[in-house]
């Protein structure tokens, strides 16, 4: 019974997010054909439009740390030019999806099970936070820094995110700031701290 209920929830989530994104304006350039074929491939059949990469999640135990499984253009080439993609988000107890942005799309998150603390920051540095319950939908506006946190110490949370782009892109704020080639002295001045502190932060992210 629990398995059937979970399957119904997944189907409802997929249908809801697809309808909403069909109504939304596309984030990718319009194409001049019905769909885009891979280079050098003259024709395809229905298998090209089918993605089975999420089957392994059905009935699987929760992961030990936060995990995202994507159905985007890289994993599912048929999405090229279709302005839509998905991600399945699994949040073990106490886990976080660190602050990040999606430069090419808004994100529509449907919480399938559990609870989540979510938030985003707008361009005036105002933060918008919410505690989501199972069945809630939350939108993260395009390009804005945001996060999701499962504060429940015992239960896993599951979510489905839909994007208005076949390749929404993900920019991790901690990694892009501290795990790149930006000189330590520049980071220290930017954060009004010393180089030793910056180096400790980098070591903690390694």
C-alpha cells in the first residue's frame, strides 16, 4: 500500500510540474523543428524520447548524504530545445543542499515527503524563508541564491524540481568562491577577514 501511495505521489508531482512549466515562458531559445536530433543521427524512434535513469530510485533506501539525480539535457538528449528538465532531490536527516544558483532557469520544487527549510535571497539582500510540508510547492526565482535544509533529525525528505530549461546550470556558491583560483588575499579583503581564516575555510571544504 505504501509503495502504491508513493508511486501516486510521484506521478502527481511530475504531472503538476509539467503543466506549470508548459504555461511558463521558456528559458531556452526556440527551435525551428519539432525536436533536435543528435549530430549524425538521421532518425530516431520512441526510445530516444524515453529516459529510464530514475528507475533505480524507486524503492531504493535513502542515501547517506544529500543526493541529486538529474534528468537534464546531458542525461536525456531529447530535452535539447524543449525548455524543460527535472531533478530528484533526496535529503537524508539533517542534510543540506548548499547555497547555489541556477543561472538559466527558475526552480519549481515539489516536496514529495518530509519537511524542508528553504530560502532564497533577492538582489536587495532580502531573504525569503519557508518551512515546507509534504505536498507543498515552492519557487526559487531564476538566478537567485537559494538553499534547502532537512532539519528533521530522523526522517529523509524527497523532492522533485522542475526547470524551464533543458540545462538550467548549477553554480555552487561555496565551491565557486572558495574552491577556485581566486587569490586568498582577494577573498580575505572581500569578506573582511584574514588570509588564515580563508585558508581554514578552504581546508574545511576540501
